[in-house]
C-alpha cells in the first residue's frame, strides 16, 4: 500500500455510526486508541455507541438540522478538543426509477446526502483552517462515479458530493487540510436494507429492465463482496498517511466498474472529438 504512515492519536468526528461503514470505522478508530465522537439518531444508539471499548462519545444529531450540526461541532471542539479527522458518513440510498420517483424523493435525498454532508464540513472547516491542519473525509460511493438504472436520485446526490469535495480539496490545500472522497463498492452493510428507501412501482414499461435489478439488490444482502472491517482499516491507513489520496475506491467491484465507466467515457469522447473541437473560434477570432 502507498503512503507513509505517521503514528499519533487523533480526535475523529464521524457522522452516522449506528450501522455500516460508519460503525465499523468508529470501532476500529476507538480500538486503535483514537478519541471518537460519533453521531447517532436515537438515545438507544447513543448508549450502544458509548459502550465501545475506548474513548467513544455519542452525540444525537440529524444532519439536516444545520443549527444542531454547528452546535455539536462547536461543543466537541470546546469540550473534547480539536477535531483532527471529520468523516461525513451519514446518508441513505433512494432506489426508484426516475419517472416513478417524486420531487419530494429527490429533495429528501439531497437534504441528507448533499446538504447534510456539506453542513458538517462547513461547521468543521473554520476550526481546521485556523489550525492549518485536518483531514476531511466524506463517504460517497462508486455510485458517485458510475451509474445503474433505478438509482438516479442517489447517483445525483453522490456525483454532487464528489464535485464539491474535489473543488474543496483545491481550495484548502494550502492550509494543510486534506480532503478525501471514499468510494465504497458493495459492502455487507444495511445500505440496501434499512438504509434504503424504495419508490413503489407504477409503470409496467420498466418491469423487464428494473424488476431483476431490484430483486438482486434485495436478495443479495449479506453476500456482498466488501468487508466493512477491512474498509475501516483502509480508511485508518490513509488517515495516517502524510499524503492521503483525493479519492479512495474500496472493493474490487468498485475498481472494476469505475474502470469500465472510465473506458466508456474515453471511447465516447474520442468518437465525438472532431465535433467537440469544431465549436471553437478560428485563428482569426471569427466563427469557423
């Protein structure tokens, strides 16, 4: 693995630690001796999280409540010390064909996956900028780089976060702040279970395309190739690196599908390159 690890104890703020990759990362970070502040949605989840071995602190938070986000971050900085690593992990998947999904579905998906992620980053960033150090990580998805039928609103939210993170990384590089998009493939989490909402089917024209895809997502739970504990170890590895990556794909399926998507993009670009280039002014500055 690339990167030169550095060994020190850090304070992590991780959103969405009740299940999935957030929970696995919180466990791994606490076990490694780091202080971990994890956000959850219920008091029961808070109690379960604080039962972790190590320095674990729960905060009840809905990331769509932006005032509460600022309060949690400021209290963490004041009471527990500087946040060295932010992991914006909270989110959910919306499965539904574009034509069958509502504008409310789209709004809710973006409120959590995009606006919630941005709100947490904006709350932490001024503290990191003042200290001239920090690592901002957001869990996006391979679905922020490639697409599949029936996930258009989810893909839209993840593509949006990818663009925001890439731009942010360029803006804060001179402040000693690293920004990484972590892009998991299919992992054995609740993403396709309780962490996914499904739009009811309405239009029979899409049955042949979509019903097999929906069935595979539902029945494939528990057989996904990705191991959440290994994903957590990979994230801790980049946190300890002097020069962490701007993007980190997780899983062989993510590597395969994103590479196929890149190849298709390259093929399409080259096939239409002549037409693309024809839209410039000529050398005299007049329309060609």
